[in-house]
C-alpha cells in the first residue's frame, strides 16, 4: 500500500512539474531544452562507443561515469515532452512519435533499462571491455531503435 502511495505522489509531482514547465517555457524553448539534453546524452554515448570500438583507450571507470551522466541528465527529458511541442519547426520528432506515444514510451523505457543495466555492470569489480561491449551495444541499439522510428 505504501508503495502505491509513493508512486502516486511521484506521479502527481511529475504531472505538476510538466504542467509548470508548459506554463513557464514557450514550446520552442522546450524543444531547445530537450535537444540540449539529447546533446549531452549523445556526447556521452559517442565516447562510450569509441571505447568499445577501440578508437580510444578503454577506461571502465570513465565509461561508468558517462553512463551515470546519461542517467542523471536523462531524468530531465520527461518534462520536455508536452503537447505544445508537437509540430514545432525545430523539433526532430516525427509525427509518428506523437501518434504512437505508447510505442515511443516503450522505446524510452528500453533505453532506460539498457542504461541501468550498463550502470550496474560497469560499477562491478572486474568490469572490462569484454563486459562493456554487449552492455554498451544494447544501449546504443536502444538509441537507434527510437531514432529509426521517431526521429527526423
């Protein structure tokens, strides 16, 4: 019962935050905000990808920190997906994302799950390139899946 109350409180707080965001920011500012978050996520992913491809030296601690960075900034994304941003000229979101919000959300959850798995495995003793490749690969595939279907 307590768990349900906590989840309802969190959900209510999130809904209030989203409503407040849409009142404070213009739609085009929210799109810029969202794109800035994705720029940070992209930069972190690029370095991790370079590590597992051997384009730069592998550093397990640095990879772990980049995954944590992605998680921290990714928590801000939810407040940027408000209806007023639909159809904004500078947005890279395809109309399909708004038309299939369940599918779009499922891909977001898959990204979050892959990211949490990467954070867990990269925080364990003995984390190395062999363990990094499948975990980072899964994360990057989750990014690509969303881009393929919902990004211009």
